[in-house]
């Protein structure tokens, strides 16, 4: 029998073997027996080198056909077996479409943003608008227009982040702003927004401005180099200190509880006269004194005062016709007081075990 007959016989056997493979394991066995390293077809291919040169083209072509046929049959058989297995699985096992899926974790607003929004809600409820101001300011808006003298200590580069002035045509005049490398700074307080608002709106003004402020403090339990304030400004005819007290008493009770007492303690701010700090009776001990309020019974929550006439004049507002009050609330401070946070840095570090509690 010639090699060509061997090839015909092998083809018939290969077809039979592949057809007889009723599962993946048997099919793999057939593949190894035919096309594996020592498989029958592989061996025939190896034999081609020994065939007489004149027979080689015909036999080689036939052997190649056989190999390709076997490969293709095996591939099809494998596909058929897979589909059959899937059909069987679907016939015997049903899919429970009521099984709950993987639940995505839903985030929520950061505590500081929650408190900011709560403060906004309180003031929107009594007719205030919510405004915004730039975080990069000039010393005019952050200090000068707010009546801060040129030698006020808060202007020093130790208390204010000065940044390079990149405005086109700007020239550094260090002699005019001896406190930093330029006249441009990261705002240290939201109070500068009072100036922007009065420059753009005519009284009556009833507005709050929430925003981030910056000071070169090293972060510790009670200080952050970046924190948030909510500024408030009211300018209208006939506004008195009584209006300031009524408004801020209302705010303190809305934020900290109806039964809170308030105390207005004289203080100094360049842009308000008179100025004070507002204390709220301690909600932990009810004002009796405890470790939370450092045994004073009171907790400081904001600075406030009647807008200094100089500030009104700086903004083109007639101080004989209009008066007003302003206040600045520390948002981190309110959060710390509300939740007795021992360390403000936990608000910045992004540890979800802490933040998820709120
Ligand atoms: N800007 C002040 C600060 O950062 C807070 C402040 C005090 C704001 C009195 C005011 C105010 O509007 O009237 O410490």
C-alpha cells in the first residue's frame, strides 16, 4: 500500500475519531492522537523528508490538506460541544432574576459642605442671597478696602500667602506692599466679598458668601492652612445693632438648638465698629461648664459687627443714608462644635472611616 492510501485511511480514521468525541475531554484526546507532537498526522508530516523527491509535491499537498481538515473539524466539534453544554445548562438551571445585584456604594457630601448648605438654608429662609467671591484677591479687597491699616499684622507674609502677580503689565512695587512679594494673595477671609458685593449691588443688600480661605498656619488639631467661612453682609436704611442681634440669635438657635443662650462679647475688627464675637451657651452642659466648653459654659461661633462707615465710603455707599452689619462664621468651627471633633485635620485627610459617619 502506498503512502497516499495511508493518508486516505488516516483521513477516514481522523473523521471517525473526531465524530466519536462526545465531550471536551475525548475531543482533546483525539486532537493529541492526531495532531499532538507524536500524533499520527504529525508523524506523517515528518516522514515527508524521506519520500522520493518526485512524489513529494503530491504527497506533501495531500498531507497538508489532511492536517488542515483535521484542525478545522476539531475546531468545529469544540464549538458544537460548547454550545451543547450551554444548552444543557440552560435547560437544567434557571436564572433567578430576583437576586439582588452588587450594590454600588453611594457617596455623600463632605461634612463641611453639609454644614455650609445648612447655613445657606438658614439664611435663604430669611431672604438672603448666596454670592461668591474670588479666592485669589488683591490686598485692596482683602485688607485696604476693609479699613485695615498698612501696618496691620495680618498683612505680613507670616499671616498671608502672597502669590506672584501674573497679570499682564503688572510691575512689582515692593516698596508699596512691603508685606509680600506682590499685591496678590490667597484671601485670608471672606470679608473681601463684602467689597465686591457693595461695588456691584445697590442696597438693600442681604447676602451671604460661603468660601474657602487660606492662612500660613501649620496644620494642628485646631488650625488648618485652608478652611471655610461664611461671610454675611446686610446694608439697608435704618439697620441697627438690634437687627444684628436678632438675626444672629435666630441663626445660632437654628444651628445649635432652640434653647441656646447667646452672648455678644466686645472685640476688634478693622471693618466693623462696634465689633464683637458671638458665643453660644454650651450644648453639651447647657451652660453649666464642662470640658467641652473649657468650663466657661460658652462656645465662640463667629465674629460680627456694624459695618464701619469707612468701608461703606470705600465702596461708594452713602453712610448717612445706609447702615449695615456683617459677620463671619467659621464652618470647620461649627462642625467641630456640633460633633465635638477633637482634631480638625480629620476633615482634610479623606479617611472614609471618619467621613462616612456624617
Ligand atoms: N473676617 C473675620 C475673620 O476672619 C471674621 C469676621 C469678623 C467677619 C467680623 C465679619 C465681621 O464680617 O463683621 O476672623
